[in-house]
C-alpha cells in the first residue's frame, strides 16, 4: 500500500478501462539502462489522485514498492491529497563496476487553496535539498547538495521524482516524459542533476 489521503479518503487506482495497453509489449535492456518500450496510456482526464495511482501502478510492473518515500519538506504542510512511495527496480544498472537496483522516490501533492499551496512551496524553496539551499524561481544554481530530481509545480499540484546519484544510469527520462504528459500542463519545471546544476523551465 502507498500513502494516500484525500480529505480522509483513500483514492482508488484507475480501473482496467482507464488504463489501456497497446498491442505490443517488449522490454529491452542495454548494459546500463532498462528501456521500457511498451506503452500504457493513462487518461489525462482522470483526477489528480487517479492519475498518480495509475502512474505508480504502471511502473509496478518493473519496480517493487519498497516503502514510503523519504519525507521532504512539503510533508510538513496540510494537503488535500498526498501520495508518496518508493519503487525499486527489478533489474540492476551499473554504478562504476558494481550493479545497483535503482530506486525512485515519488511524491504527489494537491492543495485545496492557494494559501496552502504557496505556504508549502515557498517553505520548500527556502530549504531545498539535503543542505537546505535557498532557491529562487527562475534562477539556475550551478551546484547544489541534493539528489538528482525532477519537479513539476503549479497550483494546485506539486509532483516530485528523485533518485540517488548511484542510480543515475537508470532511464529516468521515460518517467520524466510521462510525468510531463500527465501533469505538466501549465506547470513550471525544476530539474537537478547529480550535484547540480539546478535548472528551471
């Protein structure tokens, strides 16, 4: 089970009629990345928690839930919906000469009013990353002490994906592109590579 609240109710994952598989399903793997070639189409018209649940359900075909995601600053503020979980891959990727199993930390937040949203967002920007760096909207940062991540935000939602530097060889671009399709309309983006830079879009 992943952590999910929506005004005290647990949101229901999208049913089989809302998540459609295309005809062909195939996985291909090179020495460093798992490339997910099959496509599950998630209806963009679903509610925010339904899309979040459908997204995590899709990736559980290749990743196992390994607990709740690590707490980040927005967890301290009231939300209308919060879904957060960690997913660990079934296939290893290379880190130097070693193999590691990549883990994604996934966070989905939605807010019922702009005051709650802005309170969570501005406090997070005043203490971003593992060294609590102050970041300002639109200002890139050359180096920052935090894990690689991708964030979408804009009222009433925040979506955040992060992983360890050691897991950088995993094909996170697949996740990022799908998050942008499902949640990116009208949102600003923050992308962070290992150690920086932090870039806004």
